[in-house]
């Protein structure tokens, strides 16, 4: 009985903390009916001593987001004063907006909270090409503070091949790659968790689990409960509507990806979405559509005139 009461108090504290600590860049109002685009593109300039990763963290972006959107800037030694595009406008995934949706292609997790009329969006790290994050439908089975890490067989094998010390379990602390919280998924062996490696957010860097910044996993844990649905998808090209205008966004293919949609497929999908607008006054900018598809900068761009 005492243990149950203690756990209840801890969960309430998490929830209160999450409500107070959500990064403002991660919280968006629920879009109007018929619209799928949230947020706005922003711009900033590089300050002395900053890397693009420093800027990305400030705006709730991952490394891939800011690197791809700024191909002419050195990510680690960008020119001081240079303008930086912040791709902080998102086209929501083309799946039901329920629970948690992870789009691997975007390195992004969406948490849909219709009861609050909010969508929370977080940058994430995902599995490497030889240990990919699994796609499919699952759910949360546990939320764990200060988790112990039990390295998977693939990590142990790598340590052995490198002649490193093999540790079968690593308690909470700076050496633990799970960070301060972990969320167990019903897909056995897979977690959503924090990290002790900031460079892994917006990258294919894990053994298959989903990594989050520590402040983001804290907020997510406080806003979820056991049983929440989790859907993991891979949608590298997104199409959406905002205020009767059509928007298109294309990401780089993930390492190891072999089924990236063709230009003809995307062209057909864009035409279908344009016709669904039913506005004879609009024109479709096919030149922009082709440019967005081939450049793959990960920037949401209006393609109607």
C-alpha cells in the first residue's frame, strides 16, 4: 500500500514537472479542420563560439534538421553572423493523430493531446542502419525513472571486438546512455529514453531505441501513461494544407533505405492533394515541387500560388 502511494506521488510530480518544463518550441496548438501544418519557419544568426547543434537544441531541432536545411554552413564551425534557417514548421504525419507517432524519416516524435488541443513535437535519435528502429504499432508498458541499462548483445559483441571492458549492466549516472528516464514499449527490447550523448539527437546512432534530449523525455514521461499507443512510421515526404495553401517537405533518405518514393509517385500525390483543395484560383508550382523533391532540405515549403 505504501509503495503504491509512493508511486502515485512520483507520477504526479512528473506530470506537474512536465507541464511546467515543456520547451515552448515543442508545444503547438491543434490545427484547424482540414489543415495539417503546424509552426513557422524561423531564422537566426550564428553567435561567436556556436555550432549548429547548439542552435538546434535551442529551437527543439535535431542535428539532421539543421544540417540539411543549411547545406552551405559548416555544422561545427559556422561563420559568425551567418543566417541560419530553422525548419520549425512541420507537416503532420499522414496517419491518425492518436497517442505518440514517431516519423523516423524526420527524426521526430509527435505526441497528440486532443484533450488539451495540443501537439507536442520533439527531435529524436533512431537506430543505425544495421540495427534499425522497428516500425509498426505498439504501446507503452512502463515508465522508469533512473533506469539501469542492460547492454544488448550487439553492443557487448562490439565491445568484445574492440577489446573493451564488458559491463552487463550500468546503473543510473553519467555513464548510462538511457539518461534520467526510459519508456518501455511493447515491442520487446525497445525503449524511448534520454541520453548522455547529445550528438545522437537527429542521427542514426542507437542500437534501435529512440533517444530524446533529457529535458524532452522528462516532459514526455510526465504527459503519458501506461497503455498509450505508439506508432512508428517512415514517411520521408510530407504533404499538407495550411490556410488553403499546399505545402511540401522532403527529407534525405535514411542510411540503408531502399524504398524512397519516386518523383513520379510524389508528383501524383501532390496533384491529388492540389485537386482536393478545390480552389480554381490557386496554381500549382510544379517547378518548386521538383526542386523540393530533389534537394531534400527538410524545409516545409508552399507550392501553390
